[in-house]
């Protein structure tokens, strides 16, 4: 696998998925009992926005850089800005999902971060060393679902966020969602997917709608028209077993992001049940 998330760190898709990630973790914390968090494609945890990889495409300038100067009022938006350190001047680093999650997790909560690339996993291990109840595993994130589910806590969140390099990645995500919810029916599962002109996202939706799964919520943020021929047009998350009222509470935060991140006024937010309970 040649993918390096440093090329894309802090782009609009990161903003979208990480804001939602923190929103999900915050709602899990509303109950005092400990929970489990599994990140199947964790990355290295911290990204230098001045590094050659990050400056190669400078996607963060169309993502987190736009939020650093924007005034966000929604509670979920403000939580993301604070945890991500977007008030840095100048903006030098961006935190990936593992370190953002650790910002939110309590002492009794448990986390497993899985990363397939050896160098990335080693970098993440250095970031989280000596943190209690936290493990970094160098391996296959999909295989980790079988190894760690259901967790002993019997409540928590799985984040499935693959790079979509493989031609069959959408099919693998669909199967992973089905496996998670068969093995752990009450778990919260968030699966990220890219929105491009290829219509793979629509095919994923159709397959999940026919799968027999219930309580599937779509959260999408488009920054270009969905049929724009080149590049990434939008970012999507399908949330299985979302916390109560997430669909109502998260909309305001996503609608704040849309005008800041959209290009040429083409932004659109979608908060919609794919399958209700």
C-alpha cells in the first residue's frame, strides 16, 4: 500500500470526519460507564503541515486553514476546533483520529489503534506510549474487527476509515459494517467513504439499504457538485446505531462548515436516515 495520509492531512474530509468522531465520543461519555474505541486505519496521529508530504498538495489550506479564521458557534464545532489546536498561529500541525480521540477519552475508557504501515504505526506508538488502556497494533484493520469485537465493555465506537486505494474497498467496508453489527449489534460504527463522480457511494448506500441492517444514518458534506469529474467532491459517513438525537444535534455544526469549506458556493450538507430503526 502506497497511501500516505500526510498528503491529505487536514483537508475538508478530515474536518468532516473528525468533527463527527469527537461528537460521537462526547455522546458516549454522557454515560459514566467505560467504553471501547477501535480505530481500524489509524495513521500516525500527528502531521506536520510544513513537511514535504503535506506541502506537496497543501490540501489543508482548503480545510483546517479555513476554519482557523472562521467563527464557529455550534458546540460540536467548537469542541473540534479546541481539540485540533486550530487556534495555533501559524497553524503548524494537525492531529489525526487517534490523538483527537485520546483528547476525548476518559481514564477508564479503552482504545485500540490499528495501522498497517510499519513506519506509521511506530510513529503513533511514540505518540501514545505509556498511556493507560491504549494499544497500537501494526496490522490489518479489517482483521482487527474479528479480534476485538465484541469488547468487554459492550459499549463504544468503531471507526472504519480506509484509504480507498483498492478497487474493492467499498465492498470491504460494506462487509465490515455487516460483520461489526452481527458480532456486536449494539455497537456504534462509523464508516467513512469518499464522494466522487464514480457513484460508488450511491452503490454503497443501495447495498446497505438491502442488507437488513437497521439504524443507519448518513452524514455527508459536499464541497463541489457531486458529479464534478475530477477529485474528491465530498466526504461521507454512515453511522450505525448513532447516539440519540445525533441527527438533530449535528446538523448545525455541519451547516456551519459548508460555507467555509465549499468551493464556488457548491457546498451541501446531507443528514438523512438511510435505514431507520
